[in-house]
C-alpha cells in the first residue's frame, strides 16, 4: 500500500509542477501583450534547464524564454 501512496504523491507533484509552469507562462505572455509586444507562435521558446540545481538548500530547475524556435536537428 505504501508504494501506491508514494506513486500518487509523485503524480500529484508532477501535475502541479506543469500547472505552475503553464500559469506562469500565460501570465508572462499576457504581460508582454499588454506592453504592446506581438505574441505569435514561433516567436519564442520556453527553455528548461537540463539538470537539477541545488540553490539555497532547494532543488529545482530554471526556466527562461528565448526568441525564435531552436533547431533540434542535431539532437
């Protein structure tokens, strides 16, 4: 029974993580739009740091936007 509880907790954390990132992206893009920037698909890419980072005693990843769409042919 412990395995089920553990797996459920992991699934809930993963679900909430994606929702937090999604909500943040929507708020960021809404701010850019309010500032008069054009928001079009292909204008930007959300980047996620590949490896986890330990900072101030907390484990996490960094996220940022870059302009354009990356060329993934080499990966």
